[in-house]
C-alpha cells in the first residue's frame, strides 16, 4: 500500500528514535532481563503509547496503519520493547477506548495515551490458556463493589502495570458467554498483588507475571463494558491485537534478514563471500518473499480496519495474519541463524537473540493451533470467501 506523507513521517521518526535509543541497549536488556524503563519513558514523551488512540484523549489518531508502522519499527530494534508497547496499547488502551464509559475514559485513557500509566490485560490462568472460556477466577457482587478472587499467569506488563483489565466469572451457570465480566483494576488496590515473575527464554525485557487476587474489592464503576459481556470484550481485544502482533513479526524479521544479508556479504568460504553461492541466495530470496507477504497481509487488513471495513469475518482475517506472520517469521529467523552457521548459535551475534525472541509469537495471543481452529470454524460457517 502507498503510505501518506504523515505515515511516512511517523515511520521514519519512530525508526530514527529506535535505531538510536532502543537498538543499542537491546542486548543488555535481554541479558539482564531488565524492564527498560528509561527508553519507555522517552517513547512515552514521543507519544508512542497512544498512536492509534483518539486525539480527544491525548492520542495521535493515526489508526491501525500508523500503529502497525510504529510497532514494526520498535520490533525491528527490540522485540521486548514492542511487546511492552503492544500489550499496553492493544490489550488495555484500545479496549478501554472501545468499551469504556465516558467517565472511565476520562479517568484512565489520557494517562494511558501519554504513557504516564502502563496497561495490561489479564485473561490466562493456570487452568485456562488456549481454553480461555474455562477461566475460574471469581467475581462476587457485594453492595456497590465486586470482590475478585483467583490467580492469573503469564500477564505481559503484569509486574509494572498501573491499570489491568481483568476477566473474572460472575455467573458460573451462564459460562463464558454471559457469565464473565471485565474489570479495570488499579495497582495498589487492596487484595491485588504481583506473584511470580517468569524467567523466560526470550523477550526478556518484557515481564510476564503471576497476578494474585485475594478478596480484591473493585468498585462497580470499574466494570468495563456490560456485566456478563467480558468474554466479548476479551475476544474483540485479542482479535485486534493479533493484527498488530503481525506487524511486530514483520519488524523482527526485517532485523534478522538485515543481519543475514550483512553476514553473507562478509563471511568468506571457499574463496569468496557466501552471498555468491546460490544456496545462500535462494535462502535470501525465500526470506524476501515471506517478508513481502507478511507486510501485505498486515497493512491490507490495517487499512481496511481504518476504513471501517472490519466485517463479520474480522476475527478470521486477524487469525490469518497472526498465523501466517508468526510462522513466516519463524522461517525467516531460522534461516538467518542458518546463514550465520555456527556463529548464529553464539550470543555474540544478534540473530541468537532474535531466534529466542521470535519463538513466543507462535504461542501468545493464541497459539498457531488456536488460529487454525478459528480460521477453519469460520470457513465451515461462512464458506471459502
């Protein structure tokens, strides 16, 4: 797609910042599993936490295309930074903008857009991962409050979040569709604490935490959407998030491919740079094809979403984007490591980190298997299209 002048300026500005400020610290952030507060603060000052949000609440109003352009450039520099911004924006700020009351948006959305508040989204539980409809965390109405009890796990930004959207069962008899409600829970609320922080293989600068709720009292005014419609909030949130996750896959793949091209030109074997060998050239060609297809899928759907053309098959389309981009990025990063040979297995080269960072995108926000289930179910329901 052809970018507007404003979109090109946004892309170039984010790229310039990320290549100067984020990329140089990415390896250290990974090594130390350190939440990169200093660069995130600068990103917030640049408005990178509110790119798709309404200007009424301090956002840039740049839509999904602008948001995807930014996520791609952040991921190109450091996947951990991209995951932090993505979870904040896609999984907390955007659903608050869509489902929140005017009072909730006034209270929280501007702070989220400005990056003075960090957001998170808590759905997954020890017994409910891919089977999200099986969550057990309870919400019981007592007077003008809801009392939450239960545990969430693998919550991105969970250890640092100031505001978390929490899904809980308010009516077990109704099940997921009618018996689950979404709540806005602030850091410091009595009965709400951060438990275990998971030591991960990749995206180590982004925290994944256990959240524990023990008689946590949340005011009735903090119900997001309607009581009983929490699962609808969750599924809508995840669908939109999968599209921007595809943009992150693009950025990570660009970084890996750039490293592979550079190494292939420099590495000499059998008397010449390995870039001269057809075996390496074919790998690079396949990587370029995968990258082009990823970009086309992501930005075509983002443009349709901005034009109000989400349609009834939007969940299917976002599942296609997430599935294809996550698996295509796997192939690209894997080949980048292969082109590096033994050096690709060394922490001295960035592709080793890219390989570890990439692996999770086939798991979180719905595994590849779940995406295939969503796509197949819609094909059987609506036809090939």
